[in-house]
């Protein structure tokens, strides 16, 4: 239920309206009733004193003591009359009565006339109190009926609102479902009122959004597929361009050298035919041949190396079966296999992994990944004679029980951000002169991708580097390049 329900708001304003109306109505009624009472009392007093003066005239003339007192007593019964006083002028006789039902509000004095001559006076005192008491009763009834009216208004409001609320709740439920991506959610349409029109409007809008979302999803899927195709093509293109560029130099050198050697051989052959060859010429020819073949051999060696690396990337390299792998002995085995390469150097390579930690994965691919990363740290992170630490670490991902972390960390030179950006690109190397092909990390990235994992590098100049891998504990059934 909403905190400020519409029913409460409507009930509040209806109550305020009814109360305001009641206050104005009651105030008006009080003013009207009061003035009516005051005027009424005045009129009553005038009439009464005139009538009494007329009725008393013959009685006072005859000094009919008994009748005068009887009339005075009868009049004193009037609840509004608080005093009645009849006075005879010649003898000074008086007849009085009255009961004080409240303070005297108005007084009337009139002469008692016989043939135009005053033979006495009559004075009447009247009180407004009885009229006011009646007025209070009338106002009380008025207020009670207004309360009754308010009650009836609120009750009928609640009853009719219940029906509206249940429809509104159904509509809110439909909107909730819609916002939770259930785009087939529609509002119930009942009758032909404002709510039904709202529901119809919502349903039309929802149908449109559903249609547009489906179209958009389809378009996004198509475009993503196209983009991925384009990306793949671009990658293949850059790989081919890279290979062509890398191979061009050694192959070009070999062609130049072999052409030159062929020309030299021709020269020697001609000299031989003419009998002009000296032992010195032959010796020089053989020396040229040897050095040329050396250059050609290293060029072809380099070419073959590049092609091997290229083939590795292309084939995505996961050739071995998936199996249970106890990571601690496995990683120690990888490090031991590198010992011959690393032994002459003062670096220390250690493994940090729980002894009972098992994954189900491809040992061959993991072997190649760890080897490449450790050799990279060994080759690029430390100066030839500088000592350092390389740590290979692995454990279950603390935030995901279906993944594990594998990292290779060194405390060597680190890399600047410009280099970090490029290290996974095929053929990017900072040690071409030392025989680096720049394919090591692209092979690693490609293998990680094939195993369904991710790789990140974190590094700072002078503070070492760490390669963080996150891989599924159970490798995908059929590894494939993503
Ligand atoms: N641990 C590291 N410390 C510093 N630099 C590194 C580290 N690992 C990689 N690099 C940088 O990344 C570059 C690319 O590495 P990658 O393994 O792809 O090629 P490479 O080692 O130069 O050549 P290859 O592996 O083919 O012999 C390296 O040339 C080096 O500059
Ligand atoms: Mg390398």
C-alpha cells in the first residue's frame, strides 16, 4: 500500500470541504436564528402589552380584583414573561406576578385606556433565554445531521474507492511486470471509464515497446554478428600483414644473398673454364659461400619460427583432453621444466597454491600459458644479472565458486602504459633484436579466450607486473575461439 494513499487524500479533502460547509452553514444558521429570536421577542412583547392593556381596561375600570389577578396569573405562565405588573392610577392598587426564568431582556410599559383616559399602566418584562435554549437545541440537531452527512459521504467514498483501488492494483501489477522486462504484460480493461482508457493507452504503448524491443534486439544481434565478423577479418588481416612484414626482411635478405652468391658462383665457373682460378679466389668464394649460407640459414630459421607461432595462434592450440588437474604439483612441474633456462640467472621462481586445489582443465594449454608468462618475466622484467622474484599463484575465485584465479607476478622493471596497451597485439615486442617474435602474449590471450577465461595486466614502471587470469574451474566441453 502506498504511504500517501489516494483514498486518504480524497477523504481528507472531502472531510475538509464538508467541515467548511458545515461551519459556514452553522454560523449562518446561528446568526439567522438569533436575529429571528430577538425580533420575535420584540414583536411578541409589543403584541402582548397591547392585548393585555385592552383586556385589562374594563376590569381595572370596575376594579374587578379577582379577574385582574386571574389574568395576570395566566399571563405569567408564559415562559418568556419574567415580570408582569398592573397598576391602577387613582387608588394606586397593584397586581403583579412573574417567575424569573432568566435575565430580563426587554421591557414594555403601556397605559390602560378607557375613553382615551389612562386609568392605569401595565408593564411587562420578557427574557430571551427560552428562545436561546431552543436555538441551541436546533443548532445541536443541525450539527448532528452534518456529522451524519460527513459519515455517509466518507462511507460511500470508501465503498466506491474499494472498486477503483482493486482495478488500480491490477494496473500497477501490470506495470511492475512490464518494468521487470516481461514485455507481454497488459492491463485489464473493464467498462469504458477513464481507467479503462488509461489501460487501453498503456496496452497500446506496451505492444509498441514490445515490438520495438524485439526489432532492436534482432538488429543488435545482427549488427554484433557483423561486427564480430568484421573484427575477425580485421584480426586476420592484421595477422597476415604482420606475418608478411616480419617474414619480408629475412626472406628478402636471403634472396639478395643467394642471388649474389649465384653471381659469384658464375664468376668462379667462368674463371675455372678459362683456367684463371687461383687458390686464393677459391678460398674467398668458399668463405663468401659459408657466410652467405649462415645469413640465409638464420633468415629461414627466423621465418620458420614466425610461421610456427602464427600457426599456434591460428589453431588456438587446445589439443589435449580436459582432465582433473591438481594445480600445486602441476605448477611446480611447469616451473621445474623451465629450470634449465632459468638456472644461470639469479631470479627466484616460486609457486603459491593450496596443495589440494583441483581444477578440470586442459593441462597443455595451461602449461603453455604459464610457461610464456614466466619466460616473459624472466626475459623482460629483469636486467641480465639482476635478481628478482617471480611468483605463480592460483586459487579459487573468492567471489565466484565456479572460477579460479591464476596469476604470474614479478617485481621487475614493469611497463609504461603505452607498452601495456599493445602487449597482446601479435608481433608487438620490445626485444626484436634479441629474437623476440612478439607472439608470446597473443598466444596466451588466444588460449585464455579459448578456455573461456579473461586476462588482465597490471603494471607500473619500476614496480613490476602482474598478469591476472580468471578461468572457469571446469573448462568448456569443446573449447573454441570466441
Ligand atoms: N613481465 C614483463 N615485464 C616487462 N615487460 C613485459 C613482461 N611481459 C611482457 N612484456 C612486454 O610485452 C612484450 C610482448 O611480449 P610477448 O611475449 O608477446 O613477446 P616477446 O616476449 O617480446 O616475444 P616472444 O614471446 O615471441 O619471444 C614484450 O616484448 C615486453 O616488452
Ligand atoms: Mg614472450
